[in-house]
């Protein structure tokens, strides 16, 4: 045997090839405690969110509770056509869009501005007090909030009516005027939820590296310049994601609040899709028609969500999925 053969290095052994199934088993084994914690929530989600989807079948039936889903007559798209031809179709669509778009335009920039304002406060005790004051209205229930609005705006016994009488003025019935309903709904919602909606933006601001602010201070940047060139660009991904989610529920206007503030006089401005579904479904027992309207509403929301997400991904390189 030659010296070269004696000194030649041994060929490295080929590593054992791991199959995909073995990789999956290893990951499942490592994450088993997390899956155990996830199991109750996942079970509830399947039971109460996914299994009831089967009930959407009644949107295409002339559903009768006595016959059940399997025994009810199949009518196809007649329930949808009935809603599209009804005089309430354009009214509910218009009112829902007006309230939703108005709320979106107001509730998108104001929480950002409040978060930036709160982030600029340097006195810790005052900052915490300010945060608590802005958060507290969120914990007022919708029913109590609507009761407060009706008490304040009552033209005979309301708080504003008493102040108006002191200066010799007569307060009109504000809540009964259809022109005022949208403003009352949107701005009372701003007062109630502005502080709560600003929390996520405040968290995004607190995650910004202080090195950026130190470098800007060295360069002589003012507080406004730091806000414009640092705060807003760095939290823009958060703003875009929340905006996409808001557009995805554009037609889901708060049902309880609208119904509690609704009266026969402001009905031309307060009748929205969700209140109409409630009246048709539970009030008139037209279950198939109400399900068809709700399904139509969901499809529109889903289409808007996918469209806005696509535009955001294409233009700003930011997307929800």
C-alpha cells in the first residue's frame, strides 16, 4: 500500500436525510404545551364561529323553523333580489356608507394625533393622568352612553336645554333632526373611544429607538420636525394596517348605538343595514331575508378588505396578508 493511500483523508460520511414528516413531528413535540393552551380557544372558535356558517344556507331558502334547514324550500337568489328591489335598499346602503366613511375619516387621524400629543408629554404624573382621563369613557356601556346623549339633548329637560333657557334661547329637538344624527353618532363615538384607539399608536411610538431622537436633536431638529420626519414615518406601517382593518369592516356600523338613538323622526338618516336586518329578522321573522342581507354585507366587507389590502401592498409595500 502506498504512502498516499495511507495518508489520504477518509471520505466524509453523508448526513442522514430528515424527512418533512420528521421535521413536523419534531416541531409539534417542541410546541406541544403551546398547542394545549391554544386548544380551548380553537375549540370555541370552531364551535361558535365556523360550524354556524352552515346556517348561511337559509339565505337561499324560504326558511321555515318548523321544517328546518333540510326541509325548507330552496329559492336561490330570490331573497337577495327582494332586498335589492326594496325601497330600503338604497336608503340603508347610503346611511351605512355615510356613517362609516365619516367615522373612518375622523377616527383615523385623531387617535394618531392624540398618541403623538401624549408621547410629547414629559411630566410622568400628568401624562398618566391624561391617559386615564382619555381612556375612561371607553368603559361606559353603549346603553349608558346613549342614555346620556338623550338626557343632554332633550329639548325640554336636557342639560343643554337648561343652559339655553338661562340665556333666553330655545334648544330645538337636535336628536330628532336627521341632519344631526350622523354628527351626534360620530362625535360621541370619538369622545368615547378616542383614548382607547390611541393605545396601539402610543405603543408603536414607545418602540421607536431613542437613538433616532438623539441624532435629530444633535442636528438641531425641532419637536415638530421630529414628529413629521420620525414619528409619522416610523408608525406608518401600524397606521396602514389598522386602516386596512377599518375598511374591512366599513359596513359594520355599531348596531346597538344606532338602534338606541333611533326614533321615527330621524329614521331617514339612522336606518342602516344592521338595524334593518334586526327588524326584518327578529321583528318580522323573515329569517331567510335577514340572512341574505347579512351575507351581502359580509361579502361587500370582504371585497373591500381584499381590494384595499392589494392596493396597499402594490403602492406602499404594506399589507395585512
